[in-house]
C-alpha cells in the first residue's frame, strides 16, 4: 500500500507539474493579441523598461496590465467564460443576475440645485448679415409618416428579464445597455468649460451644447432604475448651468421615436436614425435648412448581422452574440468635398464622408462614419448661407455631419479626445460662425470632459 501511495503521489505531482509548466509556457510564448476586435480597442502595450520606471513602480504596474490584457487566445477564453458565467450569479427579483457586485446608486450625493436659469442672459442665434434671416421651415414641415412621429407617446416598456455582465445590462432579447455613473461635479465642470468657450469666442459666434442620452435612458426597465444614475437629470443639470451657450434638446427629440430603431442593440452607440432626429433638432435651434429623410436626399444602406462593442464589453455575453441586428446608415446625395487631416491638422487625403461598409469588419461597422475618430475632418458643401460649423465631439458625433451638408457651408469636425491644436484658434482661422459641442452624457459628466480644457 505504501508503494502504491508513493506512485500515486508521484504521478499526481508529475501531472500537476506538467499542467503548470504547460500553462507557463503558453503564457510566456503564446502569441499575444494586440487588438480586441470585439471591444474595438487596442490592447495594453508592453512597457519599456527603465531603471527610473522600475523603482517608481510604474514598470511593474504597466507590465501587469499588459500581461493580463493580452492573454493568448483572449477572445476564445472570454467567450468560454461567458457561457460558464451564465450559470452563476446572485439572483434578484425579476430574474436578473448581477455579476461583479451591485452598484450603490442610492448612496450617491443628492443632485445639487441648479442656479436659476431665469437669471441667465437671453440666448439668441446670431445669423450672418448676408444670410436670409427667415428661420428655416423645412424641418418643421416634415410631417410625413417616414420621418415624423411627434404625436407619438413614448412606448411603455414591460420589464424583461436580463443579466448584468460588467457594466452591460443584457435584456432577454439581446439588447445591451451600459449603466451610467456620471457625477454632477463633472457636469458642472463641463458647463463651466463651455461657458468659457462662449466667452472667448465672443458674441458673433453661436455656441451650442448637445448632450446626448444613451439607450439606457429609454430601454432600461423601470424596476431596475436604481442600478444607474438618471441621464435626463444630469442633462438638465448641465443645461441649467449654461451661460450664453444654447442647449439643443436631443433628449426630447429622441424620446418621441423610441419605438423606432434609433439605438444599436449590440453597440454602445446610436443608429444613424437616432442621430438624424438629434441633427434635426439642432438645425431647428440653429435656424438652418434641414433635409427630409427620403431617397431624394439620401442613399439608404443596410446590412444584416451586426454585433458591436457590447459583446466585448459584456464579457462576451452569449445573448448579444446570438441576437445580431441590422445596421443602417444614410449617405447624403448633396455635393460636398471631404478632406481628412491628422489631429495636428496636417493634411492626409480627400475622400468620401461615408466609408464603403463592405470594406469594414462586421463588428466595426459604426466606423463607416468619417473613418471613426482617427481624423480631423473638413467638409465643404454646396450650401451657400455664410454659416460655418465647428463640431467638437466624441464618437457619438461621428454620425451627425452626414445630415448637415444642406445646413452649413463648411463643417469642421474635431474629436475632443485626440485633437492636438487649439479649438479657439481653428475657429478664428476658419471664420467659424457656429460651434457645436456634441457628445453623450457619459463624456459630458465623466472624466473625458477634461480634454475640452486642454484643446481650448
């Protein structure tokens, strides 16, 4: 018996050593990915070793991030884990399973009282003298069944069982929703920064703020509303602090159409249709012409089988993968030229505003809009009204310019996260008459809004 036990112990030890050795070799020499196609991001890079960074602890910290973020066969393992996790979790009322803890929204500070908006200076849209000062009526006249549903009431959604994976709430039909945890103080800084832009741009430049809600505002079942902060309250709070900056009410414009395909179900962005309704509201506010959404003005392009960023953000939740959607966008038929620059304003090339969707990976179709965020873009149109727009945006803003080629003579598009020059200098050099800050509430009430100060 003693001899048999010794043999078993030896065999067990050998098996364990072989397995551990195999894992070590796999982790050390396996091919490490550099890009996550599901999450549409570059993975962490291996840091460069220096004596200084080592003793500061920066090297070991950055290497740990690189090591954990670039595990060989990362996508395969995450997909397997997502299936395994479907059988785990803490069950809550309504069949919802929470992974990674329950966010404590109730303990967050109360919303500060806005300063009285009635004390603000009246906001007016400055229209250049050479332009017809009669407000555009084209947007108001769109009563066709195809583009308008102002008489509709928001759909009353029934609670649907779902699962929370990471920060993505996955409904039973495969729609993913990203929880919003913005702070009022960040929103206040955002409003303060926009007010500073307006003060420095002067009275002859119109400055607008379009703070865009995400799909969570409209599709998260009411019974789970305590799991996220209120996007509408944060948007109202920001708008109440604007001084001389004109708010664009994208929230109300979108809310009239929530029974339509205005947000992507598998991606953290909106569909182009949602961007259309927001752009329409901006055109009304800015008093410029705006085209009806029909085949006379746009080419409609649709592709089936889209699974976007939320598949990766949800730790590869199988429900999202198993419920692909139709991706639709609209190519303007107006005449225009589109020049691409790097973020230091060095000219790169001239090309189409909308990319060929069939040349883009399926899980990156949202990048059909102006090549995504890789460039600063200048669009010159056939519209001759003396209005020149500078749009400062995040990725949500990518889908807006396609609908504004009949509204402005020239459009500059700058991404606040990557631009390396001064927005104020660009506005002055290009004779800008209108500046639009267009970004989702996560950007406005989150940490990325700090970038606006850097590019001022």
